[in-house]
């Protein structure tokens, strides 16, 4: 979901350069692993903005569940708002987050390999920590959590990191087809049943049915929730793989060189995807509209990536200035995501889990009231993130996650630049 500078992520310190560090690095050399050719070696700034946009999109999609907002048939404005959010962001925001997560895994992997460090233990620790955060979040705070599912996907992605680009793309496409039940609906029944029999979700359910007493397995709410998250993880894995492929193929090296082309392609994909989602939302009995709905949702995801990369690439343009506020909130996406649920389950009565189930002072509000509250809250997060990162290197939860990943405490506060450093920074 979130990550820091690639080179820093793999080392945990900035520019130590001591002999001890050099010896430690050389002792961890992994000559059989290679970083991807033609991929960026440092921070990709536009990814912060992309992450911020994705965070905003998924927050809007979560708002109704986070607040227990009411919506009835007579509320024309509320129904219009819900439909608009669903068409613009629904079933596209989570794939966008997944896409970004796949890029994150590759960035950290490549950065570790370039420094001669072992990437697999580092990434394994990272996923264990994310799983712990996610478990606390889903069982004790809010059941709409995605961290737990992302950690499970992260463990599975460790099996794909070694793959060359063509195999990554092929794996993503195959998983997309076997996990998209709407696509299978247009197939002959014999073919659809065979494909469904091959899905990871089917294998998982069949494995449970072979247990001595499957009913006992599902009688425990913790086990049931964890199993459901695992099924969701297998169905979302395809989007992580597409992100890994995009990074490996040099997308974030080539596209910034052609920002207007990227923006134009992105806008075109967004219009195509939104048109398909709008047609699907109308409930038309058309097999093609139903079948192509997953592709329309993913077209919006890829369109958003291309449009943001294109707009951010034209310095000083209105689009670039519009995206700039998303940079800081994207750098602190982990912290901001957790704060969204912690604040809203504390304020609203209908959304908390565990100890937060008894919290809340606000009852059910109409969606037309909830959405403005959410937008104002996100604007506050943008402002807070901007000023926080003036003094600190990372968000609080990013710092904890990083410390556990690298097994050392990274610097938290930014050091004041000396006159000489400031001079060289300005001239750079």
C-alpha cells in the first residue's frame, strides 16, 4: 500500500558508508538475483500522488459503510450520489491500490538486490507486520479493512517476484479470466464450469469441505473472516501482478517522457471504462455489458494511472498543481488509511468492531451529509500530512512498518540542513 524511497527502504539508513556497513552488505550478497533492467533506481515521485488519489477514491467508496449512512428510495440526491461514486470509483479503487502494492513489492525487491541485500526475508517481515496491523484493524476496529487481505496477497506475491515480464503478464491475464465471474457468464456452461473449477477460491472451498467437520471450521467468526479475506486475496491477486508487470516493463520510465500522450490515453480509458460501468449500472439485460464490466472497471484503474502520470509530468500545468496536494497524503497513506477508520468508527455508532462497537456519538446520517463530511476530513488529512512531513521523514505507522521491515530504528525527525547543505540542495 505504501512504501518509501526504494534505496532507503532496503537499507534502513541514509548514506552510512562505514566499513562495518559495507561488510554487512557484502555478507548478504545475492548474486543469483537481478534487479529489473530499465526500471527506476530511486524514488518515483508520481507514485505518491497516485497513492493519494487511490486513498481518496477508496475512502469515498468506504464512507457509507464507515458511517452507517442511510439511503432510501425517496432520497433522489443520495441515490444519485451513491451511483456516481460507484461508477467513478467503485470496483476500480481497490484494484488501483492493488496495482500500486504490486509496484511497491517490485521496488523494494529491486532496491534490496541492487544493494546486495536479501529481499525475501525483508519482504516476509514486511508482510508479517502488515498482517498483524490488518488483524488488529479488521477484528478490533472495522470489518471493512483491506490491510489483512493485502498482507495475504503479499505472501503470495513472493512466489512471483522472480518471474520475467512475459510470465508476469500471462499470469495476471489468466488470473483475471478465472477470477472474473461476469466474463464466465457469457461462456458456454461447460466451459464456465471448468474454469470455475480451476479458480483458487474453488480450491480453497473444496479444501475446507474435505475437513472432518467443516461446520466447526465456519463456526468461529475469526476463522470465517480470515478465510473470507483469503478468498478475496486470491481474487484480487491479478491486479497486483499487473502492477508488478507495469513496473518491470519500465512504464514509469517511458511514460513521463511523453506526458501528453499518457494523459490522452488515460482520459480515453477513463471515458471508455466509465461508459461501460454506467451501462452496467442501468441494469440492462445485455450479456456483453455484463461480461465486459470487469474490463470496464480495470480500464478506469489503468486510465487513472496514465492520466495522473501524464498530468504530473507537465510541470507548472493546472493538472500538475491539482495533483500536488495528493503527494503528502499519499506518502502517509498507511497512517491516513488507519486514521480514517479510527476516527469514523469513534464518531459514528453503526460501524465499529470489537472494542469500537460500543463507541460512537452520531447516529445514521443521509449520504448527502456524509460525503461532504468525508471530503472535509480528507482535506484536513492532506493539510496535516503536508505539515507533518516538513518535520518528520515518515508518518507514524510508516515509521513503525519500516523499522520492523529492516530490524533497525530509522531516523524519524528531519535534521536541519547546514548552510553548506542548504546551498548544495538549492543548486542541485
